[in-house]
């Protein structure tokens, strides 16, 4: 298990469990001092597991108030999935940049494809957060 994923699981008090489930993954709340369970399909390829874990952590962080409406309200479900995907992409891009890759020079479409992400625009937006703002004569930073 990747150290970053382990740190996130620990931070949110989640226990990773592999089971032969139908979906890719989900969160199972527990009672008492037992960590909530992040269930991942044991039949997934190893390359898919980090994305599923990050996606489910995204749900865990952002879905507290909406979890009851998730199955019954399409708008809630779409927003929930979008937020979880954005969290996953943010963490994957953060890791990419931390490895020393230049966010300004990467082809975001190729990166999205390599990461297995279908929404290229979300990858482009997240990468743009790492662009260095050029100083111009009109900015305070340029003036001495």
C-alpha cells in the first residue's frame, strides 16, 4: 500500500478491507471506536485500487449530510460523485507534481489517459493550480 494512501486512511480513521463485491468500493460506517471500513473489490487490478481508495475517501470527507439522499436523489448523487472524483484527481495530481513532474509542461489529456481519468477538463483544472504566475509590470510583485 502506498504511503500516501496509508496516511490518508489513518487521518480519516478508515480501515481498508478487500472483499469480492459487485462495485468497485464503498464506505461502511461502524459504531464505537471501530474504524469505518473502506471496502474495495478484491478482484480489481492493482492499478485501480489507489483511485478507488481516493474516490471513496472523497465521499467520506464530503458526503456526511447527503448520504441518506444519495440513492434517491439524482442531483445529490451526481454532486457526490463529482466531489469524490475531484478529490481523487487532486490527490493524484499532487502526487504527480511531488514526484517532480512539471505541471505546466504536461499534456493534460495524456496524463488523464495514463491515470485512467475520463474527465480531461478536471485534470486540466487541477494541473493549472500548480502553474507559476508570471509577474508583469502591472502586479505588486513586480514593483520593487
